[in-house]
């Protein structure tokens, strides 16, 4: 397969010839058992992400993360002990025809039966949010996915955010937002009643997702947004680079960032928010000993 890239689209370029589907599926649960499959299962169990009777919509962007997530859910249905339903939901936000064709071709090859719905998000973003296209695009795409998942009768929507997304989000909030807030493994939607967002790749490191996709010979979509292509870099890329540089002298710095959100010491912070209400350490501070 030759590379397909419309204006503003960047495709991850390795790449081997596509391996047979049965080899790809076997590799996911055996060759990448420790680095992907086991961590996926651990997140599902630790955070109770999949439960009996769930109808789970899996968001398929066509990128490496969502393709791996889709195959993991298929393997979980095949090997797991719970009875649940999965619907693979792909949104066309205004892709170049070649990009949409690549998305469909990859999903057909990987035996992922996608449901595609149309939106005009790229066109809207180009008009109203050229200064911050990625932020607004992510919000609008998630809202559209929520709506479609709810329409299809899903009670959960699974997205392909992985370990690196979690720590990068944490550092973005600390360094640019002036707050300590991370990306949770699951949360209930405030706008779509009865719908819950889950992130089953929560423990899976991006590098192993990349290696799996490359070894499989799949050409995933990266970013096909025409608006973002006009921008040079963004804050998340800066954070990603910063963490990579820090790892050169501190191998486990990424894991430390992740664990920090699990080990917040409420006795040693100046303030916090709960249910929208601000609190200060002075609220419980006593002058008398």
C-alpha cells in the first residue's frame, strides 16, 4: 500500500506489508500480551470499565489508538467472561475522500464493522476556531460521538486515550492551567443522561501501540484536520517533548507523574475544589496545638 495523504493529513509512515488478520489478532493477545493486552484487562478490572449487559460504543477515528482499542474489545468478547455488546462508531467530520477511503479500508481489513455518521465539524472549526482548532475540534467531536452513541442505545462510550495522554494532560494542567487535574479512566456525562465515558487504554503506553500497528503493516490516520495543518505545533506536543527529554535522565518520570494523581496528600496542599466549591487548607487549620 502506498501512503495516502490529503492536504493537512499526516500518516504514520513505517511500514511493513499488511499481515494476515489472524496473525494480527494473535499478536495482540500473545506477542503484545504484557505491554497491551494485560494492561487493557487490568484497566477494565481496576476501574470496572466493562460490566455485564453493557452496550459499549467504541469511537473509531481511524487512528492507531482507536484501531487497537477496537481489536481489544473484539478479543475481550471472544475470551472474556462477561456478556456485553459493542458498536463501533466512526464519524466523518469532513475528511478528504481519500482519507475516508483509508479509514473504511483499514476497518474492513481488520474486520471492524463500523457504523459511519456524517458531521461538518472541520468546516465549522475552520470558520469559528482557527486560533485554537484542536481544543474546539476535540470538544465538538466528543459531543457528536456522545449523541450518536446515545442514539444507538449505548450506555458507555469508549475512547482511545492511553497512558501518555493521561500524563500529558496532567502536566498541561499543572504548567499551563495552574491546577492539578488529570484525565480520569471513566466519568459520567453531564449532558447525555445515562451515558458514561470510559478509557480502557489507560495503562497502555503509546510506544507499544505504535509498534503493534507498525508490525501489523497498518497505515492509520493521524490528524486529517485541514485547520490544524495550518498551525505549527501545539502545547500538547511541547509537553510530550518535555517528558521525553526528562526521561533521558529520569527513566520513570512518566510513571511518577501518573502516580502523583493517585497519591494526592490532602494535608499538604493549599487548596482544592470539590463539586465546584473551592476549599483552602485554612478551613481546617487550627492555631491551637
